[in-house]
C-alpha cells in the first residue's frame, strides 16, 4: 500500500534555492516520490512512499524547518504507485494566479472547518464558488456552487472582474470558496479581500478534508474529486474513484467515454481524438508501449506528466 500526503503552507521563504537543495537531498534519501513546488511565498506538493515511516520522517523533516511547523496535510492511500519520480521545483508562485501582489501571507479570508461547511453553503446569503478548473468541476462539485469555467487558475481574477459584483454584495454577501486541497481557494480569498469583499471564507483542507471527515449521508458533495496523480479521482472516505485519465489531453474519463471508438488507451479519447495529429498519436502510442513494457518488467517508466495543484 502506498501512503500519500498532500501538503502546503503559505510562508515567507527567504532562500528558496537553499530549501530546494535541502528537501531534495533528504527526500531522495528517504525514497520519497512526488512533486514539491517552492517559491518565496511558501511550499506546495504531494508526495508518497510505500513505507509509512519514511513518509512520516519526510513530513517531520519539512515541519522542522523554520516557518513550516503545522503544514496543511491531507493523507490518503493507493494500491498503485501514484508517482514514479521525485521533483522539487522552484516557481514564482506555488499556485499560479498570475499576480504576485496577491499575498496570502498578508491577508486571507476565514478558514471554515469541514464540519461547519454545510451550514455556510446552505445559507441563502452565501455565494459558493468553485475555484478549480472546468474539467475538475465537471466530475464533481458542491450543491449550488458556481463553476467559473476557467481553463487554468490564472483565469480566475478576470472571471471575478467580469462578474460585476455590486457594492452591496461585496459588503453583505458571504463568499464561500473551495478547491481540492485548500491552496487555491486560500489564495483566491486573498484576491477577494483585495477586491473589496468583506465576508470571505474558504474550506480548510479543501474537498479532500471534507470527503475524509463528512459521512456520505450528510454530504452536500455531488460526484467525485479530481486529483493530480494516477488515481485520477477520489470519493468519500478518500476511496479511489471511477475515473481514468486520457494521457493525450490529461482530461478525466468516465467508463462511458472509455467505451468510445475514439478512446485509445494512453493515446487519445473522444475529447482530443480530432485535435491531435497522427504524428502526436504515434508518439503517444510509442510512449504507452514503453509504459506497458516497464510494467511487465516491474520497473518504473517516466510516465505521464505529473502536476501539483491542491
């Protein structure tokens, strides 16, 4: 069984390069896989190990570094290995909104614990906003949540600008935002505060913590939650979901879509079959063949591109 932890924290990092070197060295020693992003604004990542003690040691090491105590942590498990390598990367932002003046280290909305989330989003004076991308929202979201239909998180500020919220709404409405693990909605809450919204809230620990803590019979969540690793989606109690991923376009695939004649494992799906060239398809076929050969040899292949967007 593989143990997985998604983690992040907004904190001022004086020397990201030094932190990168320290983390890469220690996590390699512990045989940790996954991706960690580092910038001057903090840390964001998802890492895994088939050795729980090693993963615990990795988390303890990160939390021992000045400023990183009490990371936001979400644990889960997977029968299959979710990552095939370790990457510790330097970025301008640990989650890209495209405006570095937005600083969660200076001002953010109020955290809402999963146990209190239902009451907030059922309030008639609350505007519920899903800060994730459109393809994530398409497989699951909270009841009555607004889907901004963004392709990437950096589209979110423009969407907010185009909504033309009134001064009365900015002052009196409650804005409740959520995302997969909490990092995007936390940063979005900083943006909303900058834009003059007074009552801004975001879900502590994101959808993952809600699905972990709230029983299905009391849940206001509909569908499954997209995750950025080989599990693709999760359900209540963080059980692996029913979706697969097209490694041609990186979009989630339902069982129904996989029955299409345009679905070719590792190559294309109904969403991208007509938009990829024959040359691209041949390249993807070659990659998929190498993946399958590696599995037969029980060795790691570099696999598809991995992302971190909690």
